[in-house]
C-alpha cells in the first residue's frame, strides 16, 4: 500500500498542500485549494527530504516572480497517457507572464482540433504552479477553468503580469 505524506507551504494565495510518497520520493500532487490544510500551515519542508525542499524552493521562486522549470524526475505522471503528459510538458514551456490558448497547445502537440482534449488534460494537472496550466486560456480571451477556481487563476495571471504584489 502506498504511504502518502503531506507538507504545506504558505503562499500569497493560501497554503499549498504538497502530497508525496517519501521512498522513493515522488510528488503526487500540489493542492492549491487549501481543502486539506490543517489550521495555519507554515512552511518548512521536512529537513530529511531534499527533494521536498527542492519543491518548496521552486514554489517560493515562483512567488518571487521567477520562471521555474518542473523537476520532471520528481513528479508522478504515470497515471496520465503519453498524450496528456505531452500537453503538460508543452504547457510547462510557456514563459512566465505569457498566455497561450488551448488551441495553441493542441497545435503544438500535433492535434490542432483537440483543444477540448487539452482542456481536459490540463484539468488533470496535479501540479498547478509547477506546471503552469493557469497560463492557458480560451481562444476568445476568457480565462477558462482552473482546478482551484477562476479567482485563483485570474490572481495568478494578474500576479505574473506584475499588477499584484507577492
């Protein structure tokens, strides 16, 4: 049976729960909704897990206004299909502060009419912020859906545009 641990990091959008398996280390999810946050989560990673400290640093760097790159070797993506993984990989290439459309991602993965598939794949992204699915919007300019809700997605877009403090 898989033993899942969680650690929490305090951010400007609230506590983010990082769920992981410790041995061998794999990050299973980054939950932005705070549903699993026990009280006021503070944030230092367990000192014995260097990989978790790396994830904490990435999240802190993001909220310091820097582009981050997902640590692919630490992320559990095995339950996603290769095409869903490709959507996440291409989404991770979108530069900080930029926005692309679901249709654009569909074109990049070689499936120009599969923009709904892209939206569904991004809806399964277990690592928002680390894989910045909030940078993908609808072709009509509306922000579209987001696992943590449209208010958080809009906040992240505005933050990256420089219109919000960290």
